[in-house]
């Protein structure tokens, strides 16, 4: 029995190395090329409808932030509250909590139950991207950076100036 386990482990282990040495990696090479050519594909979007994801990606592409998130997660309200609790989210007086950014993981969480359309998403995602760009939890810092991103979003013809 022990010999059978060791033989199986050896075969599975050697199969990994044999695959890595294969010369027929054309699919892998083309996928890597696509990822490196498209700046908006360097982050993952989870939980969004196809329409929400398309809107989000086009808005981020128009804003061209200096720092992209690694993940953007659309979650139902109960999960949003749970994530906010887990990450010890502190909402300053006068601000609502519709989205938040976890800076260490570069993840943006969006309360999908409070989603209010394209304009709403563009306005608030600029704020969250402002947190990433400034690497600051301060709302004023994020708003200053978001102001510039919102200008780019409103006037895509002037993007060549930025």
C-alpha cells in the first residue's frame, strides 16, 4: 500500500515538470500577451453582472488611475456589512458607506444592493481609486485624487492632455 502511494505521488509530481517543459504553450503565451497589453484586465471583478462589469471597466479605462485595484468585489448588503466588520471599517461623520477599499490587498468592495447605475458607479469608484492612488485612508486625500479622475471621466476627449 505504501509503495502504491509513493508511486502515485512520484507520477503526479513528475507530470508537473513534464507539462512545464512542453513547447506547445501557444495558448498560454497568447493569454499572457493579452493580459500585458490591456491595462484594465490586470484586475478581477467578482459578483457583478456583465453589464456592471462592462461599465466599470470602461469607466476605469477612461479615468486611467495611477494605481489599479487587484480585485473589485460586488457583494450583497449582508456580506458587505460582514466584510466591513471584518476589516474594521470606520466611516467618518458625514460619509455614507456604499463602497470601501482595503488598501493592503488593493480590493474594492461594492454594496451591490445599493447600486444605482452608471453615473453613481463612476462617481464613487473614482473616490475608491483615489484611496488607492494616494495610499491613504483619509477621505479628504481620496476626494482630492478623485476630483482629477472624475474630470477625466466626464471629458474623455481631453484625456490626451493628461
